[in-house]
């Protein structure tokens, strides 16, 4: 599985950290997953917008949905896709008994830029896997760091 690796790792990390706080072992008991190459589906090919969807992916999924079942009865649900307009979307939500945590890894607003000119940002990678620079762009100030690569 290519997609969803970062939020899956975050879920496992959080459960491992929780386990260290309460003195238990909490592991992944089971996994249920579906993946697809949605950019190659008949539905996508029929759409006139198909030309705007990233299509150069080969031998990997462009959509994934995964459920992790942990040994303490909790669950993590991860959905990831690059087969959509707007580029990669990586979000993470945690609902606990005493808190809610939401992280938007890719669509941050630290730096935004707008252009009606399709050539304005040629040669500049404003955001990972975005189809066009027309309109508003949510520019990755330090994309590698923001996506957790360090």
C-alpha cells in the first residue's frame, strides 16, 4: 500500500504511546483494507474532468481505505487518495474519551497564492500532486517537514 502510510504510522505511534502511559501492550490485531486505481475506472474515464486528475501513477493504488483494529478494542480508519482534484489530502483525526485532535498535513494555509495565469508558477512545485496552479494555492512552505519525512 502506497497511500495512507503516514496516517497509519501516526495511528500506530499514538496507540504505542498510549500503551506506554498505561503500562499495557496495545497492538494491531486485525486490518481490513480496500485499494483501487480509481483514475483508471470507467467512471473517471467518462468524466470530462479526467484530464485534471493525476494519471501517471503506475502499479500502485490511487485510492485506499483501511481500518486497523487494536487489541484494546479501538479502531483507526484511514482513507487516502490522489485520484481527486486538489492534490494530495492528508488529514488525521483522533476522537478519544477526553479530547479530539485534528491535523491537516497537506492543506495548510501558512502561505497562500492566487493566480488566474496558468503560466505564473511554471517550474515551481507549490504543493504535492496538484493538477494546476490556477486559482488559490495552498503552498507547502516546507513540504517534506510538513508531511513528516524528517
